[in-house]
């Protein structure tokens, strides 16, 4: 089952997965098949990764059991309708399209036996530091699920959840990088406002965030405990934390995640 793998779509996320699985040794370059309609991107993938590239998906379904559907949600329906007759019971379809429930794939393909694994990754997968959540339908066995887990572990951390939880994942980690980038941008601007050059402010902000995450991971301590070690009595940090508490920082973060979760649910019903 792991001899070959196919990708329909070789854009940013597809390329990230290709880079990750090659680096991890999961698949050999020549055993990776990619259907990508964009000529320049197809040539790029072939040149950089030495994978087998095609303009259409005919060969993908002929050669591969595991097929990654790496296309945008708005084009997924037409893709499924086009390849309906090529999908068989031995194929494992792994979709990274946001918002589309497993039932959408089964209904569109009109095949009750089709094996579907739905994945919610996030953009740090582009630098092999992603967070992905996987859900499967009842046709996918444990061994088949493990194959998908290995693929996404090649680009970061993986959790396996019931599909009902994927909207929450979308709101937290799927959309989460946008919140983090906004926070970092605000830190940089704050440094500039306080008199630092933008280059210095950006360097300090990025290292502060990455260093804090590393400290949190390696220490195993609760975030509140580590925050307490920074906030000395009457100091600068506790004064700043006071401002965050007055404006309801925790509540704001919870609200933005909840809004993204609700939007994900709406898109899934569209």
C-alpha cells in the first residue's frame, strides 16, 4: 500500500507534503505521482523533487492506492465528478480541503464503499512544523489510517479525532497561524512605536515568540506558571498583563476562535 502515492494538486500544501515525505524517507521520489494542471508548477515539482508529474489524474488512480486530494474546496465537486469512474474500493482518498464533510465526498462519488480520510492541516506544514487533525469514515481500517498519519507526521504534529471535532480544529489550529501572525505584527509595531527600528523590533519579536514556545514545550509547565515567573512584583510585565486583563485578552482570543469555528460549520453546510 505504501509503494506509491498520488497527489491531485501540487500547490503550496501539496508541495509541502511532497517535501516532507521525501525528507522522511516514506516514499522514494520516483514513487510519487502528481497531477497538476499548471505548467510552471508541474515543471517546478519535477525539477526540484524529481517526482512523476502529469497534466491530468488518469495515471494517479491507475498507479496509486493512496490519493491526496490537494485542491481548493470550490473545485472539489467538479474534480470528484470527473474522476468518479476512476475511484474504486481499494483507493484511499485523503482530502485536505477545508470545510467539506466526509459525507460530501461519498454523496458526490455516489459510492458507499469509498474510503475517505479528511484532514485539517495548517500552513506551518510549509516549513514542516504543521498541526494536522485526521478523521476517517467507517471504510478506513487502522492500518490504512496509520499510512495517512505517517504522511502528515512528516510535516508536523498529528491528532486523530472524530469528524465532529474538525470545525473546532479549523478554528484553533487551522486558522490559528493568522492570529499568531497578527500578534507578532502588533509586537513589531509596538517596538517601532517605542523607538526601535523595524528590523530590530522584528528580530526581537520573532525570537521572543519562538523562544517562548520552545520553553513552554520543553519545560512541560503550564503557561500560567511560566507567565508567573516573568511577572515580578511591581514590575513591567505585571503592569502590561494588567492592561491585557482589563481589555479581556483571554475572552477576545476565545471569541475569535469561536467565530472561526462557527464559520467552518457554516461552510460545511453550504
